[in-house]
């Protein structure tokens, strides 16, 4: 479980995050949603340690991340996997080398064990016999799968996905959403997906935290979001063309 408590962050005396609270449980997709520029990425950076909040706590299974000793912070970081927007694969490394990178960087695992683990996670994301292919030789959807494999190769307890469907066609995006959901449930990972894609919300949003102008305005599930009595949330939800049509039909 990851819990955030009263996260406040200022830049140049301008408040960007206004006391954000949230509790993200393992074994289910947890989504942070909101329009561009609303503070989602800043919150994500505070949670993974790229930024330090000015106030508040980020707690990983009762371990206060920003108030822990260096050794414990390093241990928490080893347990974090990250799926970056666009995949962020190394162009000069093949698929096998990309997936193996966290093991090479963070562990002393023998080479044969590394290869076994790499092959296991590649098979789990539906990619077999692509070890020697370069990123330039695979599709965008396959790159995202490789990114997911790399994010979980080190037996991650916590998985962050930053706009995982960016640049994908709708059908491939649905496949990636459900792959993230399956892996989260199967390995009981605490997964946080940062997105503005309402299709993802309606597919896998078991817990959804909505941010607007640096504030948390709503939290709940995908089953509650369409009827939530929060104007800013409804404006965001129905900015999607398909959902606009649904709303218009409801008012006919």
C-alpha cells in the first residue's frame, strides 16, 4: 500500500499541490486523473522521490519515504518499477538488454538467472522470441509491453505508469490497460496509473483520484464517476467525445 498525506509543493512561491491525500491499495489499478497542468506529474515525482514535498508524507507500507534513512530509501527505490510515457527504451540496447537493465543496475544476480527472469516477464507480457530485436524493429504497443516487462523484472512491489496509452491506437490502448490490470492483480502490486484518458478510467479504474488545479476534488471508483456531483470532474469526464454522446443521449 502507498499512502500520501497532505502533500504540499510550491515552486517560486506558487503553490502547485494543495494538501493532497490518498490511499492506494495493492492488487487493483489506482488511477490519478486530471487535465494537463493540474499537478499530476508533480505529485508523481514527489511520490517516487524525484522531488521532495514541502510538507506531507509519502508512506510505502508503513515506511515514510522522505523521512527514512538512506539505506531504507534505497530499498524502497529498488521495489519501485516505472513505465514511462513513450516506453523510454534505450535505442542502443535490444529488448533483452532493455528488460535486464534494472537487474544489471540494482542486483548481483548471476547472468543465467537474469536471463531466466527476463524470459519469464517477456512471456508474461506476451512477447516471446523478441529478445534480440532492437526498439526500432518493434511496434509502439510492443514497446509498451517491453516497458512493462522492464518495470516488473525486479519483482517490483510498486508500479508507476505515466500515461501508458500515449501514442497508441484505441484497441492497443485497451490491451495495455488490461495487461496492467492483470499483472497488478496476479502479483499483488500497488499500481498507480497517471492518465487523462477516460477510456482507461472506465476500463480499469478501481480507485480514481481526480485532481484539478493542484487539489484533490474527488475520489471513488469507475462505477461512481459518471454520477459524481462535482462540476469540474464532469467537465473532464465528458470532454471525451464518446462520453459526450452518452451524456447527450441521457438528456434526450
